[in-house]
C-alpha cells in the first residue's frame, strides 16, 4: 500500500517548520528522514515528524499535488494538517505498523 506515490509533510514540532515532499515509497522515505539519511533542508532543521500524507494513483499526480501544496500559503497548509491530524502526532507508527 505504501509503495504507491505519496505526498507528505514533515515538521519538527507542532506548527513548526514544514517540509513538503513526494516519494514512490513512503515508508522507506520517512525512515530515511528519521535516520538522517537525507541531506539538506530536512536534516538541517531536524524535520522528521510525519504529520500529513496523501497516497495518489501515479507519480505525475503526486508531483502535481506536491507543487500545488508548496504554492499554498502557510495557513492553508496548517489547516490541511489540522483537519487530518489535529494533535500533530507523528504518523510514522500508523504507516509502518
């Protein structure tokens, strides 16, 4: 199920810095973030709490959705997260079982 294309949002704390990414394997990619194997922005700001994700049908749709979300205002992103995950809980355990 989680080897399908996905868009995800990471943070370091409730209403903290946000990162929006896209992947073809959500479990593997979040594991990489949690184990600091992804250099750059997420590593620098310690963004490893998965607070939102969407599974999509294909990579084209996933990339389009990622671009759409990246262009949203911060308030809209926070509202999206809080509708699905009001406590800003790390969803890692939900996706890996």
